[in-house]
C-alpha cells in the first residue's frame, strides 16, 4: 500500500511539475510577444517621424523651386531681370538636315548578291 501511495505522490509531483512548466512556457511566450509588439510600435513611431520629415522636405523643395523664389533669387544674387517683350527673340526651328549616304559598290551580276568580285 505504501508503494502505491509513493507512486501516486510521484505522479502528482510530475503532473504538478508539467503544469508549472507549461505555465512558465506560456508566460515566456507572452512576454516575447509583448516585446515584439513594443518593437513594432517603436518602428511605426519612427516611420511616422520619418514620413513627417519627408513631407516637410517636399514642402521645402516646392517652396525653393517656385517661380517667385527663383526670379527673386536671380534678381538679387545675379542681377538678372525679366526681359521685356522687345528683348525676347523666338528663333524658327531649322528643318532637319538630311545626310546623304555614300554610294554603295555593287557586285557584278554574275556573282551572288552581297559578294564582291576579286580584283
């Protein structure tokens, strides 16, 4: 009877140890999932900051490329001005010049096309 009692206690202890190990594994897995979520949130936050910086840079590029700013900078820094109507000259587009190809040497009729006669 004592031997049976010892086996029952051993089985109970093993079952308790298995349950404890399973609970530890669940807690460890949940903590890893929370760490992954924190890392994902941080990455999303960094992406949002980068996207906001990108939008600011695009707005700055548009402002710097605006015609009003370019004209003002050309006037102030380079002393340029907008030409008057009398100063604008529109040149006609010249027709394309055809380049004549040099004449090809033709083979005598007794030879196959594409072959030249020997001298």
